[in-house]
């Protein structure tokens, strides 16, 4: 039953997020990995990518399954959708998780509480301080 629920959530998310990303402006693409020309948005789409980026105050979006993304610096917002993605970041203010078994590891946050604002929809998603 858990697998059916997870598959349903993943299918719903992939359909919805595909429409949103098809409308955004992208300037560089390599095998589903994209970064805008102003270096303020990192977008990763696909399966099993292992990537490193530097970001200073922008946004990061990770979609798909089994991706491992390491971001040096800070992000205002990280959005992760899909299954089994891992994101490592130094500093983040807001985290949005959709799907199943996604994890964001952070060192610090710019919020007053020292923890990022978290929105999570799905099963087994986590935000962990390192």
C-alpha cells in the first residue's frame, strides 16, 4: 500500500512540475541540469545526478530521483520534488519538499530561529541540521 501511495504522489508531482518548468527561461542545459545566466537559480532535473554548485542568495530546484546535489554558499529557497533526492547546503532560509524520501542537509539558516521554514508534502521527507 505504501508503494502504491508513493507511486501516485510521484506521478502527480512529475506531471505538475513538468508544466511549471516548461514555462521558465533556461539558458544552459546539459543532460537535464540547468543553471540560469544570472547564477541565481540552479535547476536539476533527472535521475542519479551527482552535482556541485556555488550559490549566493539564489534558489535551487531539484526534480527527479536519486540526485545528490551539494551547494556551497546560501540559498533563499530550496524546492525538492521526486523520490530519494539529497541536497547538502551551507545555509538555507526556506525548504519545500514534495514526494518521498527526500532529504535536505543544512548547516545554518538565516531565520530568527536558526532553522529554515519547512513545507513538506509526501512520505519520509526530512530536513536535517549537520
